[in-house]
C-alpha cells in the first residue's frame, strides 16, 4: 500500500480508553492513532483533515500534559453548525480520536463509558474548536489557520484540466503530489497554523 512517507513522520496521539480495556479490545485500554489512521477513515488527506488532526493533537497535549488523553473524558464544541463548510469533516476526525460524538454515539454500560452528547455545534466561541477535559473542567480554544501555507501555483491549472477531464495520467499524478506537498508543509509548519489558548 503506497502513500506519502511524511504520514509516518507525523506525531501519533496516545490514548487510554477504559471501555476498550473492559471489553478486552486493548490491554489496559492503551493504544494510539496516527495520521494514516485518520486518512484511511476520511478517505483522503487534505488541509482540513490535517488541521483536524493537529487541532486534536495540540489540544490533548495541553489538557493531558503528563498522561495519555482519556477517550470519553473529552468534550468538543464547534463555532459552526454541523452542516457548514467542512465542520463535519473536522468533527469526524476529532470524534475518531477522542470518542466524542453528538447524539449518535455510544450510550454506555450501566451509566459508564458513554460517548454521546460530548460534541456540540453552533457554540458561542471565537475559536475553531474548544476542547474540555470533563474530569477537571480545563478547557482550551484551538485556532487553525493554514492560509500562510500557500498551494503551489501549478495546482490551479492542473485542477481545471482534471475537472474538464482532459488531464493526462502524469498530470493527475503531479496534482496529487502537489496537493500532498501542501499537507506536508502544514505539518512541518504546525507552529504557524495552530494556536492553543487556555480558556
């Protein structure tokens, strides 16, 4: 299975999930997500998927500085409504990692391990998303802005040819390579595109 090698260079996110321990899925409920995992789930790699991953990685580092992030202990709020723009794509990535969902998630076992109602939209916040550690109430706002990482100018004419169905196989390959190059640069310059602020 071929994929851009920079996926392997992105820091993974380590989590602890008591539900997975109780149900015998992972010993001690400990496992990790990497960027390749979320790309498989989303079906593609783009600035939005990369941004959702980086938002989650940095928020969880702040909320759990000395321990694994705990799935089911994380509430996430979005400024946008679910149907706006790429809110749903971002929410899906964050949900995969944190376990947080809106009303559709796991209802729990005898009142424990519930994952539903931990994600909400149309919140009164000014950031891209707010992450809250339920167990202690700590919250951080995360702002993601990749506009400083410019796309290669060759992408636009290649995209036009692709949309018109006139792109050659080599041009399609070039477009994909240039697309992933921007994603790679977003990860390389994460400090420029991500800001985490304690609430």
